C-alpha cells in the first residue's frame, strides 16, 4: 500500500564533511539519493521532496546548550580545536562552516518531523541524519548536533505525549539516550554491538533510565559476529513488544547500516537483505501502534559504495510503501556515476543474496545472542508489564 512520504533534501546536505580522509564521507548520501532517483523511488506520486532550512538556535537548544552552539560556530570560523566541547578530535575534526552544515542536517530531520506532525505525510525520512552520538555540550562519534534528539524534543514541545525511538545502528545510540534519560515520555531502544568491543563503550542492559524514568532506556548489547538471524531476532524480541506496550504517538528510528558485514569500523555480519527486513519490520510497527506516524533517519555506514546506497534506497522505497524487488539490478546509469565519482565499481544487484529469515526468540538458551536478548528482557520487560520469559 502506498504511503505518503516526505523526503527532505538539499544538495547542500553533503556539506557535512569532515574531509576526504574521514570515514563519514558525505558521498554515501549523494550516492543514495542518486540511486533512489535512478530507480524512480523519488518520482513516485506518493513521495514529495521537501526543501530544507537550517535548524534555528531555538530548535538546537531544545537539546544542546547555548555555550556549545557558540563553540561550534567559533570552531567553524577559526578552525581551532576546542577539546572541552569535543571539537578538533580525530573523530570530530573542525571544518569551515561546521555550524551551518550540521544545523542543516538537523533542519532536514525537523522538516520530516513537521511534515508528519502537520498531517501532510505519514512518514518522513532524512537519510543525511541520524547523528545520534552528539551530547548536550559536546561532539562525539562523528556527530556535532543530535538531529534525532532535536526532532523528538520538538515533537514533545508540540504536545506529543509519547515518542518511541528505535536505533539499529551498530553503535549504541548514547546521545539520544542521554537526552531523555530522565524523561518517561520517551522510550529509547538501541540494538547494537556490545560496548565491550565497540565505541562508545556503553549501552549495556543495566542502563535503563534515570529516576522517575526507569525502563525508558533499553539496550541490547549483541556479541561481535552476530549475523542476520541473531540481529533480526533481537529487534523482533525486544523492540517490537516494548514499542507495542509503550503505545507511542510517534515512532522515530535511526537506520545506521554499519551493522553490515563489509563495514570497516564494526564487527557484525548483517546483510543488506537483513537491514531491508528490519526497515520493513519497523514500518509495519509504525502503522500498528501509531497510525503510521514515523520519522526515520540514516546514521552510520562506512562501506560507502557497496552498502549504504542500497540499504537506504531500500529504506526510502519501503517508507513509500513501494518496496523494491531485491533481485532487480542497479541501474547502469548509477553504476557509471559511481565509477566517475569514486573510481570504484558499484554492486550490480539490490541484494546480497541472503534470505534474511530468522528464528524468533524462544526463551533462555546457551546461545550468546539469546543471552544478550534475555538480559535486556530481564532488565526492562516487567517495568512495561511484559512477561520476560514469553517467546517472541
């Protein structure tokens, strides 16, 4: 069924650029939009491409401190490091116009949120967003302003009662969790590689939220080497029942695709097909629990040619209610464009050839993935009135 989809886009969004040697290369977003265009996703009658304006200081300070905004502006002008605010590190080097570039990313996610909140569209997707590590007063993990948190805070400011946030990036969504640590109106769920083996070293089941909001933070810390079956089982066994129980007014999701087996910065073994299945799972959940009110963002993803464009094009098509046949070939025009832009050969099909099937969670077993799932269920399920031992 076709879904009305808002896609905020401006070519200036590729200006969020830490430099050619940095892993977070904006060409991944450029190639995604190019692939979605060549496949006709952005030309579907139910899809509207929206103009983007930078988030205002008033909007940014829903999450970030005024002093931090000043520091980002100053660093983007002087190009001097400000380590107190996490600016000028290897992860977050300073660059000219840094404030303007990251405020535009936040503005794009806010445009998606506004479109859904005003009832003009059922869903909104900002593939350039998902900067989930940024903290109130510091940059972290390639992230300057935390656009998912800003969009959630904006929704709350409009009077929205409850927002569920589901983060399937390979890294713990620590910045969004921190922003709403003591706010029971926001349920943050992060399914990620364990902090024992990956940045930022947090996101354990014991992190359940602050005073008055216990159970509002949920973390599934998966072991390195987890593939499609275990990863999808974790999303299905934890995120879906908790979101149903929470009954949010809006669903906000972060779709970092660095869980892929080819990603150079992490250690999970998920396929494009598994990621596509997760997009579909979360899309169906939005219709089931909150009348389709769904705002999605991109996130991490450092295999710039073979993974990110295909995964996020699948996300856009799924959100439009026009899921792509996985067996189709990538357009020759797009492959030629990729070769010109990157001197790399693009993948020829929209699939990795994986089934993306998984065994639903059935209870306590010896498997490391299932132990991780059960640890999270033990930590939070009872707080939401759920049976920790019930099979998924």
